């Protein structure tokens, strides 16, 4: 599809009663099929001899430095007479323009946009997704000034954003660059739905064909919206936009000021497990509208777009959001108690299989998120701010419920953060501890040192028993042989992706990257590897033949043990009234188990 070749119109002086914006952005999708656009930015009069413009080196929601400026070519700067101005590159995301007299400055550049999975910029013949952090340069000098954006797109396209719409069509206005950078634009051929919930307006935009049911999504998002009151007193927005990309492989999501973008493979919506993944992600991003966008750690206030934004509280920003996402869906009736407990059981089991939980604290993981890379070393020596942050939030919630005799929960902590520490204020560790003390009358500094600043060691059976839950691996579970090594996810590969620290393979001297050739002299295949291990018993010694650094290596490995099956959370058949009350105070629903500890199905309700 070819874009309209009409010249880009100059914005009118008034946008729905708004004054003329001071910084004007124009983007022309000149070659969408080649992922290329032309960007022009006009800044007001500059009175200094040097004028600096920047493209951020990271985007909000992804705490990692990215090579965003690599998508920029053919940079130029002109004065108000159209004369070229000299410039030089002074940093990876910085250009410095030299001036001899006061003048407005227009910066122009070619933009390459083909980073769909990074959720920064993507342009093709069917749409454009534009996150300002990877698209629109800014000047620190004018960061707080009003901005306007004008798109030149094909006639059949529709454009959506959390920003207010301007005139003419395909234009938006924002209070400043910080609003622009947190209000991505989705323009193209899409499915669009509008709905209202709790006095707020919502839009749902699907780009890409897939097996989603937009009306079902609207129904569930409407139910989800009403549950925000379980945590916060009001909404930080009047309008919210869900942007969903049904893709050919990209997946992930990013929160923004009053919108989100969610990406999933196009046929990953219909099956219940797939739909739960999607709607849980939507809940996660919706919660972020409060936790991160309305209030966030002081290290992230204000955002520094050119450097890492350090804080030890990312686990609260991300992990606590993960902790609440299922709870709101459970309260809304979108997720069943069975599904909620299955998700919690998976998280507990994953934690127990992660050797890194013994090494790194969640505070250290938060501070180290900017340099985290994942892989074998991370599994063995690190924790994840999402998963470990979820469990830290769980432990803190249970502690607060216990200390206040069910009068206050972790939800109250976030309610207070929203009330007292909204951006641009920010909050620190002392602020959170002050709220905890105010709610409980107890000094939480020792708890914090033991569970946040130090690797957290939870006794999950004892912890969950407070809510009347019992852990088991099911009646058919049995002890199986355990090698402590995992093959690469590549099809047919016998290369070891992970070797768990202090596990049987680790103790035998096997390392990640080794390639398994044989066990007890017999060739193994990737498909039959796990079954081959299960041919042996706990305590058996086996001889493993490997390629290690391109050399044959033979090692003796003594097998350990693990429980077969999946961890299951059930109700304690002997749960007391106190435990049942704890359960309801925690999750906001009545005790869902019968007198045998089995979940009561809807048909029995």
C-alpha cells in the first residue's frame, strides 16, 4: 500500500481549544514496505550557541540500554531561513547543533523502523507502531514544552494513541515530551472496539489477523477494570487504550501512561491456557497504570532517557504488578480459583528449582536489571525481579495480614503509595517501611533485611498454611532420578543449555555448552534423553560421554532425586475458621474448597 503523497500540513493554531504546540513533530511514511520514514522536528527559537538534541538510549518498561540511534540516518539541521546548520555527534544518542544567532531549529532524519519485538518502532505496508523513545528526538531545553505530532499515512489507515487527538486527522497533542514518550501511536489497518467501565472510556485496537475474539476480550477487560477499587481509590486516567499485535512470532508487552501494547503470536488467543496468558498480561499492564506510571521508585523519577535509572525497588514495580494481576482477574471472575492456584503453584515450584535464589537478593536483582543477560549463569546465581518480586510480595502480604490480624494487606501499601507518592514525587525504601510501620505498628526493617536485602528463604508449606493451603505433588507422584541438566531448546539438540548449580551434573564436572553423546556407552537422542535418565534409579552412577570444548570427555554421574508430576495447591480439609478468613482477606473471595479440600466446581455452587 502506497502512502498518500500529499504534503504534510502545518498544524492549525488551535487544537480543540489548546494553544499551538511549541515543538512540532512530523513523520512521513515514505517507504513503509522498506520500514523507512522521514521525521522532521521543529523546535522554537533557540538563543544559545549550542543546541543539543537526543534520541533516548532506552525505552520505559524495558530496563536495558538499546541501540535505538542506529536507526537514524541522513541527519540534518536547518535554521528558520532553511539554511543548513553545522552539527556533530557527541554521544550515541546525542547530536549537537552549532548556532551563530537566535533561530528556530528544524531537525530532519531518516528513520528505519523494524524492531517490532522490542515494541519501540515498526513500519510496514499494513501499519506503523511508534514509541517516541525510538522515533522522536527531543531537546532537554524544550522537554517540558507542549508538543504536536502529525502523521502522513495512507488514506485507509486509522490512528490511535493515549494522547489527545488534534486536527487535521492523524495528529496528536501532548502536554510535554514525557507524555509523548509514554503514549505510543498505532496507525494502520486494524480492528477497533470502544467500551466504558466505571465511568472511564476504553479502546481496544487489534493489528494483525488471529484467532482472538474481540467481543470476549471487551467483556473480560470491562470486568477487570471494576476490580481496580480493590487496591486504589480512583483511576489515574479518563481514557485507556489497549493495543494488541497479533504477530508471526513477537511476544511481550509494555505499559504506558494510559495505554499498553501487547504482542502475541496470532494463533495464541483461543485455547484457554493461551487466553489466560493474554488476559493475565492485559491485567499486568493495566495495573502498571498505577504501579509505575502513577507512582514509582524515586530512582525512576524523573526518567533520565540517556542513562540507566538505578533503583533497588524494581521488584515492587514489576514483581508486585505480577503478584496483583491474577488477583484482580480472580475477583473479576475472569480467572477461576483453580487457575489462580495452578499459576501460584508453578511460581513456587520454579522458585524451588532455581539455585540463584540462594545467591542473589531481590534488591540486588533490581539494581542489576540494567546489566542482566539471562542464561545458565543467571539461573545459577541470580533471581528474576518478576518471579522473585511476586514471591517477595506474597511473603510481605502474608506478614502484614498476620501482623494486623487481617485488618491490612499489601494492597493497602500500594493504596498509600498512590495517595502519597505520585509522580513527580517518587518513593524510596524508607517510605515503604514507614507505610508498613504505620499500618502494622511494627518495625519492618528486620523483615526487609532478611527478605529483600538478603536472599529470601521461604518455608512455603508453612507460609501457605496460613491461608489453609496444602502443597503436594498429587497421589500419583513418585520419586524419579534427577540429573540436574537441561538440553537446549533447539530442536534435536543435545547441547546442554543449563546445568543446575550443586546438582548431580554440576558435581560431576559437566557444564553448560557440553554436548551429550552417550550414556553408559549407548547413543542418546534429544527426544529420548529424559526417558533414558528415567531408566535409572536415584543413587545410580552412570557414565556420560560428552563433547566438551570439541574434545571427548567421559564422566561418572551419581543421580539425585526429584518428585514427578506438578506441584498442586489444595485446601486443607481441616482448615480452621481463622485460615478461611485469612484466605478471604488475602484474595477477596470466599473459601472455594469442600470438606475434603477439593475445589468446588461452578456446577456445585
